[in-house]
């Protein structure tokens, strides 16, 4: 196998289905044209299928039999059900928390009221995840709002979106969930395996960034992030050239040293 063919075997291709919001990642050895439409349609249809009360009861029993915790799903008499979903956070930008409360005098409070309200911004660790207990009738927008309330995040919920990540036939699918979708229904249909379906909270990327929606501290943080990333990129380039220079010098020494 040549180096080019080895590199090609690790190559990934991404295609976004604009009609469904489905983004599909293919390995190079995957049959791209034969599987893209069938598999994407299967994923979307599985989330839209309606279940009868008997089917719900059966799926809940199957679901509970597969988990090794007490995060069970429970069926209600009215045909609805409750259970837990686990949402992973993959946020690139910092989130904002309300200013810390302090015991200021009335005069100090008045002075602070005339100042710009300050927020505390910080980055969530990449491995952050949260369990939520919700109903089968809970919609995506309500899930996002509940997650932000759990962390006391004061950012506009419209800045965020919920995605489902699925793996099938060596392919990874990422779909943005519409606001009226029911995450617990998706979880029940997919089963408890996170390889089959993972729920992820990300920034709501809609094309052009509405910079006016961010506060001044947030914008300042973005500039600091860009500067830090630029400096790190420069350091990586310098280290790479230093290694290349050292390797070249060693090769020249071996050539000039008499054997």
C-alpha cells in the first residue's frame, strides 16, 4: 500500500442534506452513492414514527432491560411516558452566568445599576454531560432551556441547538433537531446505546453570525480566543520548522562525516 492510498483510506467525506439538516460523514471505503439516501431516510423516519400504546409498553420494557442504572423509563396511564436523556455539551464559545450577588449598600447598588451589568463567562469542559428527566411530550426547545437553567446560563436559548449523532454502516450522521421534536421519543426508539444515538448541545450556527446578540465581555473573550489560537498556531509552525532544521543538519553531518 502506498502512502497516498493509506492516506485515502483515512479520508472522510462530509455531505449536508439541506432538506433535512442531516450531515453525513463517510469513510473512503464506504459506498457513498448507494447508502446515503437510504440510510438518512431511515434515521429521519425512525424519529417520526408514532407508536401505539402497546408498542410503547413493549419498547419501554426492552429499554429498561438494557440499562445498568436506575435511569428507567416509566409509562403513564394516559399513554405518555417519562424518562432520562443524557445530553453532551460541545460548545466552542463561552457561556455567560449572572453576576455574583454581594451585600452592597443602597447607594452602591444604585451606582452599580447605572453601570453596565457584568457577566461571568467561562468555557464548559468538552466532556461535560447532563442527565435530564423529561416527558415524552417535552420538546427540543424546552430541553435546551432546562439545560441552560441547570447551569444558570443567561445566554439566549436561541443561540443553541440540539443535535443527534448516530453511527451506522461505518458512517456518522449529525442532524440538527427541529424545535418541535421530542428527544425522549428519539431515545426510546433508538434504545439506550449512545453509539446508535447521542444527543449533543452545540451552538446554533445559522450562517452569518449576529454579533449584536453578544455582550461586550463575550466579544472581548472572542478576541482573546482568536489571539490565543493564533499564537498557538504560530508556535506549532515554529516547532515544525525547528524539527525540520535539526533533521536537515543531522543529515548533512552524516553526509560530510567520513565513513
